[in-house]
């Protein structure tokens, strides 16, 4: 099987780290929490525990056992996998669940101009505090090819230790593709989708002759469930994304959230085509764009 490399970079992290180091570290903590939960689920609730094959397949999609290497440093992550189909599903669910972990906080913010500001109760004194919860959103590059994994010497607390390191053409290609991203998109080179089975290939979209993208939010929708019910899961990602989009108008970061909304619509319609409900999905997303954004923006988002 081909070796797949993903290079992910947190959107906006440099700004967060510069102006609110505690908030930046909190964002990385949200990422780590989701990863730890998935590792634990793999140990205590493996797919083999589910007698129903459909439930077992769903459980497997939400794990991270396809991640042969998960190497984070600051706001960047390298992930290596040798099981492409499973990896596409598990990486997508990892990104979705990181965002959903705190996405509800953006749905109805106290201050719409700063949806990241939340008020929490600190125990045991029940003190009310305000802190920033920044959205865990990554842009990334995907590539396949040769990857060399080796160990190098590092220093922690004045003591030497061995840490893994990556090198190879696929690593370089993934990094270069990430640099082309606007918004939380996963870009790959032309033909990259051929590393996957025909079922997963349907979740790739051609961007140009040289670049395609994986529509990772499309994996939010469970193809084993009734499409009429699954459609309403669109709001789980859309509502907090709209709140962030509105708060960033006039800011440099606006283009990233604009791309996020477009990605959510593309992904939703990709799933709808696969599920056989494209026309109804188009009608619903048309209404949601009109209600949450503007009728004048329908043509820009509903391509």
C-alpha cells in the first residue's frame, strides 16, 4: 500500500500565540484531548466489539489506528499512514471532532464580534472567568511517496532524548501543498486520489489541473443512516462557522472563514450526490445561505 503523508497547520495560531499564549496552548489542548479520546476508544471500544457490521465500520472511522506516526510540534502536525482509505476517513473525523468539541460555544456568542470569548465557572470557588477558545481548524497538504522515519537527538529539561523525525519527497510535497491553502482545506496533487479505493475517491474534488482537495467535512454524514435525517447535521458545522465568518468581516482572517463556508457547502453537496438526495440538499442549503448570510451570496456559495 502507498505511504500517505499529511502536513497540518493551525489557522491563525501565530496571531493567537503572539496575543494570547494561554489561549494558544488551550487550543492545542483541545486537539490533544480528541486524540487521547480516540486512542482510548480504540483500546476499550474496538470495532470487534460491535456485532453489527455497519456499527463496527462507523466505530472504526472514528478511531486513529491508521495513524502510523502522529508527530506534533507547536501548531504543526505530520501524520503518516499506510492504510489510505481508513486514513482519509479517520483524518476527516479527527478534524471534524476537534472543531465540534468547542463549536457550540460559537453558536450564540454573548458578543457576536468576539465569539471566541467564553465565560466559564472555575471550581472549587465557582469563580466566573472569561477566556478565549480559538477554533481548532487546520489547513493541510496531502502527498504520497517515499518517507524515511528516523530518530534524532533532542534536549528536554537539559537532558537528551530521542525523538522521531521524517524526511522524503512526500514530506516536502505535503508541506508545499499546505502553503497553497486558504481556509481549512486539505490540498493534494493531481492524481493523488488514485491512492484510494473508488468509494473514497468520490470525496475528492478537482481544484485545477495540478491540485485537488479532500472534502473532509463530507465525512460528517453517515451513509448508513437515513439521508433525510443526516441533512440536518449540516448545521453542526455551519452555525458556528457562520458566527466566526460574521465576526471576521473587515479582518485579514475573513478569507479563511469565507473559504470554510464554501468548503462546508461543497462537502455537503458531495455527500448528497453519493446519498442520492442532491436536489433536496441544494434546496435546503439554498435556504440556509439565504437565512444565515444573504440571498445575494447564494450564487457565490452554492456553485
